[in-house]
C-alpha cells in the first residue's frame, strides 16, 4: 500500500489586524495535516514596526517558541487540525507589517522533516493621528502667517 504524501499548513490568526501605535492584539497559531506528525518547527518573524511577545505553546506539545524559533514535538502524533500556541503583537510604528511563519517543517511519524509553505499575515498599524493633525494645523498657520507678513510688508512699501 502506497503512503500518502504529507501535506500541512500553519495558520496565524489575530484578534485584530488593524492597530494604532502602542495597541496590542493576541494571535493564535494552528496547524493542519493530512498525515500524523510527531513535531514541527518554524521561525516567527516580523519587521521592527511591531514587537512579538509572550509566545506560549499549547500544552499538547513539548519544546518551546523562544526568540521566535518554534520547535515542538509530541509523543502522541497529531493529525487534522491542532493548536500550536499564541503570541502577542505590540504595534510600535505605523505602516503595513507582515508577520511570517517561515521555514516551516512538519516531522512525519518516522521523524523525517517535510518542508511546507510559509504563512504570511498582514497587520496594519495606523499612525498617531493627533500628532499628524497637529503638524498639519501648525503648517497651515505658518503658511498663513508668511502670506499675511508679506502682504503687510508690501502695503507698507507703497
């Protein structure tokens, strides 16, 4: 009987995908596979516009997710959909940011690593609108001041 090829995926879902600077959200990582797996590994990365904190792996796994490197294994092989863990994102700078699970591999029941596709989630971080609006208002006031100053200067010249 021929074995099926191992297929799988890591999915990242966050409570919020639009944040203001300094706001945070909790994200959940799940996995799915068509065959039994004994472990998994991947790197969790993002840009410096957000910070990934508090990586907590699900109790069904041994191992950890320290420093964004997730390496987990289990004595009871997993199949179907399963929990991997959670982490917190804190927004630091405005812009659109990608949170990635890269270099994903599942370990099949024979402990062979099977590479899988990366998972990418986009998070939009909105800037501090008060700061932006304040600069805009002072800019308009400054331009109006220059125009009034030139007008008064030209009238005095006549």
